[in-house]
C-alpha cells in the first residue's frame, strides 16, 4: 500500500473512518461494507473499532478488508483526456463497457462501446480478460465506478472508470455527444 500516507499503514481500532483515503463519503462505503456482510443497521460509527463491533468481525479482519478496498481504488478513474489519448493511440487494447440503462445508451454512447447487461456479461467476459484496459462508462461516473470496483474485486484489475462519465466527456472531448 505504498500509495497511502505512512499514517495509513497502521490501521487500528481507533482509526477514524472519515480519515481514510476513499473516494466516497464514509457513510456510503460503510453501508456497502455492511450490506456485503448482510448486515442492516442504522447505527452510526466513526472508527474501525465501531465498524468491527457492528460487523462482528475482529478489528484485524476489518483493517484487512478496508486495506483491500483502498488498494482497489488506486488509479481506478481515468479522465476524459487520458481515455481519448488511449483510444487514439491503442484503440484495439481498450474495451469500453457502458453500464447505463439501454435508453441512456440509445440517447448517447461512445463509439465502439458495448452496453453491458446481465445477459451480455458472459459474452463480453473473454474480451474483458483479453483487453489491456477495460473502461466502464455511465452518465456521471458513479455507476461506472461501482462497476469498476466490482470487476477489480473479481480479479479484472485492469478495469477503470471514466471520471465524470459521458457528461464530462461531452464537455471536454466531444461536444456533439448529446448531454441529458
């Protein structure tokens, strides 16, 4: 975890969750963390110790899981300019996966992107594994971020999320792409 400041190398029971270098606010990813453990609670928590008690996991296990999440987040987003550069230089090495709803895809889509739906996942999996870079795309970058985190967690560590989604792409790269 060299990407983390030294103070984050020693997570412990007293570490404040709000101080962790995660993209989303503490409430969002803690809810996801607890949901993944099939726990439903409205109790508040501020430290790893609180989370450990709620999740009924040893502090060391909570620290390990949080470190995994922080590792998955490293370099997960790709900006519109960087993606454009990749597409211009090595288009055959980039797989674009659009995780929006079909109506959104029909409204506006990047050329060469594939609409990812549950029934197409198995069909696209070999392409995902073969691509040098998989980029997930949505409207503003939130759903694509979640998809990229999921795919990274499943071993597709070369997956990235388009920062700002198609909305930012249309503002910075291609103004002819409809904004909605």
